[in-house]
């Protein structure tokens, strides 16, 4: 029985990791082509549908802020678990899960059971930025995939598009991320699109006033009124900045001009504590790129310390026999604490 249990642990890779375990070149011996494979699939996705790579890049944010970077957000619901895909900040917003499926399938063919879905998110996010003109950086790898997910945790942690700078600063500080990290990482909205749903209150009822947000540039507001009228299907999408296919510092230039799409974006310019950094990055693209890469690395280090595995399918945990797990591990698998960062 002991031998059977040890074999089971070896195959499920149920280990505890910390940020100190993460390192560049983690798969250099076990799957040396891993990063090339991820990049190749991301290139194909960019060619097929440019918006998809921006969608995949956001996975790192929605994954890492909720109980660490463990690919919990990729898990589909089960009869016993409400996953994170239908959480308030994710439903009708996160998309392009099929790109991760494609990456995982390619990696499983080459190196079965080796590369975690959590690391796929980290690599694919980096590639999404680099392939659209942004910075490139050496990622730290070696994460494990979570054994569970929590819609409740995601609902309680992830910020709303209505969030102001104070709320965002508080969230980032809980994750040991600075105001500089907040402003730089908000530059992820340099690529991609957002839904009309996220801007309707700014156009028609800011702060319950029945009026538009006064921070909106009048000509930009008129443009948004045409794209997102009151009777619009609120899943219609609008560019997050004026160069949505190119990762650059145009996002910050737009904020300075009152042309930020989301309230949580424009608040970075209207709030005194963050305004200076927005101005700085609007005129210093190379410094923005450097700060963005640094912030992505710091965010990627967030780990919960919970048991994990390398999933064979990113949408579901590997098959296991519960009676072989020690009581302490079963308790950790069923653990239902909310970590508004680690």
C-alpha cells in the first residue's frame, strides 16, 4: 500500500511550491522546446484572430490575483465545484480558452505530463505582449496546477470596471505590488477590447448622477455614445485604446487626453497618487516596457502554497482515487479560504 501511495504521488505531482522554486529554463531538460511550442501556437492565434492574444494575456491577471498563479481559472465547473469562468469579472469577458487548449495539446504530444497549465498562462501572456510589439522577458517557471477553483473567491477578489484608484492600490498592495506596478500593469489594456457593459454607467449615469463622467473627453464620449447607445447589446466590444493591435504606450496618452475606456483606467489619471506615473509613461515608452515586464514577473511569483499537479487537460483535474490521499492532503484540497493575495 505504501508503494502504491508513493507511485500515486509521483504521477499526480501533488507538491507545494513557492516563488523561490520558480526559475528560468525550468523545462530545459524535461521539455526543452516548451517555450518555442507556446510561442508558435500564439503566433498562429495572432494570425487567426488578433484579439485572441490580448484575451490570453489577461489570463495571467485573472489567474494570479485569485489564490496565486495556479491555472484555477481554467477549470470547468463540475457537479461539486463552481469554477471561476462564470465569476462576475470573468463571465462574458474572458475568452480564447481554446488557445490554451491548443497549446496544451501540442505540449502533451511532445512532453506528456510535464508542462503545467499555470506555466502555459505565464508563457503565453509574455508572448502575447512580445508578439504585438511590446517587451520580451525571461519568465520564471515551475508552477503547479490547482486541484480546485472558486467562483466565490474570484467574485470577492477581482476588481470591478467601476473600481477607483484607491481600491486598485489596496488590492495591489495586498499582493505586494506597488503603485508603480499598478500603473504599469494597467498598461495591459494597450491591446484588446472591452465590452459596452463596462462603460455604460460612465456614459449615462456616472456615480448615480444620470450624467456622463465629466472626465471623458467630449469627442470621445460622442464616439462611445454611437458605439454603445442605451439600447445596445452590451456584449458589443470597443477598443481599449486607439492602437488595440499594438502593445505600446498609447494607452497612457489616451488617459492623459481623457480617452480611457474603463473607469478603472481613467481613474489612474484623475487620482493624484497615480497621475504622475501615467504622464511619465505617456512620454517614456521604454520605461513603461521595463516596468511592465518587472510587474508581470512579480505578479507571476504569487503562489498559494496549496498542493497541486500538472494537469493533462487544463479544463479538469487529473483522475485520482481519494482513498489513497492522506487526510491532511484531502483537507487542503477541500480548503475554502479566500486569499486576496498570498
